[in-house]
């Protein structure tokens, strides 16, 4: 969404220390005395550029990306990180990254028209090939997600009432499948805050979160992108700067989304909702103790590089949410929240397992987040 390129930095600066302190002091309903808070370990990324997306391959291999054409990668769980800049992409903002292995990864740059691009490396970042560059001057690609190392989908803001979504089935070429999606509302778009406006699950399911229009919606497919349906959400919405920012699913039925209003960075609002029917209906959780928008969220669960089994159920209900105003975690999909003190201005979060997750944010900051064994009991 173009709004983010114009407003997001000023919004981040507008989040006051007072608001962050309030977020740290608030805990939603529930007895949290017995909850085991995660261990937070700061790590050195090797860059001062803002990092906006993170993609763990496993507990040792993690890729992250950000502004200034920047990517960082670790192969030892974050003990050391190697930072780099894609040649010729120094002015681009890599708002999303998909790690495949220690040597292979994809990067998505968000921007108007030709600034929207997808790169891939197969040699650990030594070289990057340009796979896609938008030829539509009005397109703005926000995020992508993958079912497998070769099958993925990328979301763009609507152009003339149509979403020019693209898909790859071979990990090399990208094809426009926008005619398969529902018609867009006036102004409907996605948010390129953390690279999590689209989520995949199993071998065929995907969900896209939208905003910027009268209704904030979830666009869902259960057949690998061949057909789609649109579903309403109950979160803050109805303006050009509000809607769904982030979505994640732990199994085919159970998912959670994060949302917000960029114009109200210090306000507490209805920013988290969950679904138990594959995204068809959504119910608000208790309010997370994070002011402003939820830029990114993730279940703290084991992830497979080649996708979960389509019908595999997950018992993991713990989720971490983050944004400029702070971060928090819930052991029960939003019934109860606990603030993560001191974690303001982290834009994205993702997990390889409950024991190995990472938050990334401004000034190249990275924090490893680890839940102990038995934390969810």
C-alpha cells in the first residue's frame, strides 16, 4: 500500500515513550502469574538499516530483510549474522523475505510500479537473479508467501478494481492470476509492514488480509489459488489507513490476524481477531496491550519448509504480536495477553519452533525469542 511509503515513518516517530510505557503496563484479562515468559536475546545483525521481514528456515538458518536493499542471514541460530545489499537494489525496500535453505531465498521489494520486484539467490546471497518486476505503473506489491520452495504467491494493491496477484509454480517464473480473485473495493489494498499480509498453510491453502477500503477482508483459497472467496472481519477498518496488516494460520481451520489504524499510533483498538473455520468467520480477541497497529504476528509453533500436511491439526495456541507501539504474547490465541517489555519498534516476528523465534525492527535490531519447555502448560 502506497500509504506506508508516505506515512509509516512519521507514524513510527509519533509513537511516544508514554504510549510504549502504557503498553508495557497493561495486561489483558486472565491470571498471568503462572505464565512462563519467553527468553529474549538481542543479536547483532550487522546493519543499521530497518529490518521489516524475517523468515526462519529452521532453528539455525534464518533470513531477514529491510530497507536500502538489505538482507541478513544466519546459519548458526543468530550467534552471528551476515549482512548484505543486493547489487542494483540499493534504493529498494525489501518488505518481505522467504528463506528456503542456507543458500536459497527470495526477496520482495515493495514500491510503486517497477520498484515492486522479486529476487532469488541460490548461492547464499553472493548473487541475486531478478525474477519479476512490475510492468504496471499502478501496481504495488506488498508481500508474498510460499507453500513449498517452488510454489508461492505475491499480493499487490488493487488496480482498477482488480488485484494483480501473481503466482509461481516452479520457483522461477511468476504468472498473473488476478482474474481468479474477487473484485476489489475502491481503495482496497494490503499493508507491506512485515511481509505477512498473506499466509499459506499445507499444500493448497492461503489467506490474504486487506484494508484501505470500506471493509477489511480476508481473501481465501483452499485449492492453491485456483478459486477464492472473500470474508469480512470485525477489526478496526473503514479508512484508507486501516485494516488487516498480518495473518497466520496454525492449521487448516485455526488462524489469527493483526490489524490497526496508522492514523492512531497511540490508541488501543480492536486489532486482533481469530478464526476457527478456515477464515470464513472471525471473532475479536481481548485487546492486545499494544497501542497502534499490529504490524506482524506469528504462532509460536514448529514449521516445515515444505509445508504442513493439509489436514494436520495444531494444538499450539500461543501467538506473538508486534508493532511500533510494542509487543506482547498470548498463550491462548488472545484470551490472555502479556506485554514483552522494551520491545517497541519491532516490525515482524516469525518462529522456526517455540524455542526459536525472531523479532526484527528499526536500526537493524534483532531479538531471539525462546519459550521454555512446558511453557504452555
